[in-house]
C-alpha cells in the first residue's frame, strides 16, 4: 500500500475521541482516523454512530496493507453501507483517487451509489467535499482531482481500463456470475499500490466465488477462530468470515447471532425472521453464511454424492443411452445406462457449444456416439427426435441402433422423468461414476412445481444472461439421464407377452 495518500491540506484539523476529550490531529489511513471520519457521517435515520468493533477489525487489516481483503458477513449486517463509507473515505484522503465499486447487477449498483451519495447529502460539509453525478453514478472529490468513486454493474469489459487507487471495492461477490472483475482489478493493484476489498455473504457450493473462498482457506498460513468468526491469513491476503459452524445449528438463534455481528441484530429479531422463512437453503446461505443450495434444488449434493460408485460399465456390455440434443446455447448430452441390480450411469458425452453465435457441428455429436458405440453395445437410444431428426435417422441407419422418441413438448413427459429419476436415486437403485460435468448439470437443476402439484426438473433461470452465466443453468446431462432411466424403468415394468417369451426362448436355443 502506498505510504502517501493525501496532501497535508486534506488532513483533519482535530478529532474528538468517543469519550468527548479533544485529541491531537490524526494521521489519514490509520484506524483511529477512519473511526473518527465514520463517526461524523449521518446515516439514513438522521443519526451519527461510531463504527462497531467488528468493523474496526476489518478496517485494521486494510490499513495494515493487505492487498486482497475478503469480508464474508451475512445479509442485513450493513455491508453495502460499509462499502459506501469506505469508498468516501478513500476518495476524501487520496491524491487522484480512482475507486471502482463493482456490484453484481444494475439494481445493486444503484443501491451502493444511493448509500454513498446519501452520506454526502445528509452530512453537513460533505457537499463541499464531493460532487454526486446521479446520472452516471459517479462521486468525485472536489479537493482531490481524479475519477473519484465510480459504480459498475458487473461487466469486466467496461471495467477493463480502471486503475484502482487507493482501493477497488466489490459488493455482493456471491452474486457475481464469475470472478473476472475481481481478478481484473486485483491484477491492476500494483500500478499505484492499491488494494481490493470484497464484501459478500455465502454463495452456492462450487460457484466461482465459493471456490475462491475455499482457495483462501487452503492457502492460509494462519487461522484465528472465535466462535462463528474466522480470520485466515495468506501472503498478501486476508479473509474475515462469520459463519454458523454446522447445518444443525442454523435453527439455534444463539449460534446464528454469533454469525451476525451487527449490534442491531439480536436473537429476538433473528427468531422473527426465521419464523417467516420459506426457503431454508436461503436462510442457511444468507443469514448463516453457509455455502448452501436453495431448497428449490431438485437434488442435493449429499444425495448425488452418496450414489457415487467405483463400479464401471464393462466394455462390450449392453446399455441404453439417453440423449438431449442442443446446438447453440445448451449442451448436447448422452448418458449410458447399464442395468446391474439397478441403474449404473456411465461417463457421459457432454458437448458444450462455443456460445459465440456458432453451433456444435453434427459431426461432433456423431463422433462422440461412435466412440460410445465402440465401447459398449448400445441396444437402444432415447431422445426427442424432433430436435434432431437427421441425427436420429443416422443412428438407426448407420449404427443400427433403435431410437425411441421421447417427446419433451408435453409436461407429462417431464413429470414422468422427474418421478422415475428421483425415485430410483432415493431408494438406492441408481449409481454413477462421479463425472464432474454430469454432477454440475444435476446440481444446477431445480424442482419446478407445476399447477397440478407435480414436479419436473427445470433450469434455475429461464433467461440466458451471457455465455459464462449459462454454465450455471445447463441441466442437459440430467435431462438425458432422466430420459433413459424413465425409459428403462418403464420397459422393465412392462409385462412380456407369451409371444415375446417364445421368441426369446427360440433365440436362446
């Protein structure tokens, strides 16, 4: 961190301690100076208030010079307000400040800007120090020329030219579709000796944010824990985290309070909130800071991981394959199902399109099926023919494999797939190899409740945001697997006629 942040003309003339006694002038970019500054700002309730001890702990590591700071605090503890306060302080006491504030979406960016500009508008004398440009969501220091505070909704392309100083701030990191903006700004810190601060709650497992969070824990050379609070330090970076330690403690308001450091949050207010919870997954993630999928998730991590097996489909064994075909945005997926005292799902074929306007070439799909046909004896293939009639015809004509049409236009088909797949998974009659791509597709899916009360597998979002975000909404591997499981279950449940029995007997002689 650069030693010289501001000229002497920007220093405070004097401060007053919390006890009311006057003190000597404080040096900018120290904890005491920051506390004094924060105590002067007027909040939206018309009051001033000192920083709380946990907020001072966070600030202390920033002023100690850690380049990368990650603060994981549950929802409702004033994270966005703290981001706004830190941004204003940095702009007020830095020469030529350029403080980008990255939010996950336009709505969150607006809230962050409103919090910062609100401090300026409510606090006497701040309008002489800052100019708020509402239209472009920029706040400039009048005394320290420079770009000032600039609010960005997540878009690494528009944030590419930023050179952060004294710091870059990212709010609600768990909602960012990827860590590109964090990586981009973190990579530019050395140009002026800046720092980066990320403030967020817990996210869903195996998302880019949670992977980064896990990485810091693994790299940490030292860890300090006190109840729900963890401080983990690695070279140049520090993690501060408040999290309920175990899932079963998420209904214990005393434990949940330990993970919510803001003094305004009490066991009583938490109990009121808990009584209104409709999604326990969101409660665990947002109020307890545990990386948890929404309760809308169709299949939990534990359910899927519990079905993993070391068993593999032997070469040459008969299999039935389920295939879901897509070309531009969604994936093409083919999953082999081998019956061995239950369903054993082999490693899938999953083809991801470029998502740049071009499509998966049909020959790539055919090549993948040829490789699978070389490995196993494919007795039947289940697919929605209307999506790829030419491929279905090629499978029957060239490979000699019977294709069963599994039309997906009807809701009843999706309901049957959902019922069959979840039933065999939960009664222990489905096993799989643990393929990571298939796992991602399975865990992406939510259980969508239909008007009649039935359920189907569905994508977590019906909107295609961008190519990277698309990875979190693809469920095509699960779609293919559910198709083939439902087909095999139905075929095995269908009584064999006397004529079919005679034909089978004749074949065996």
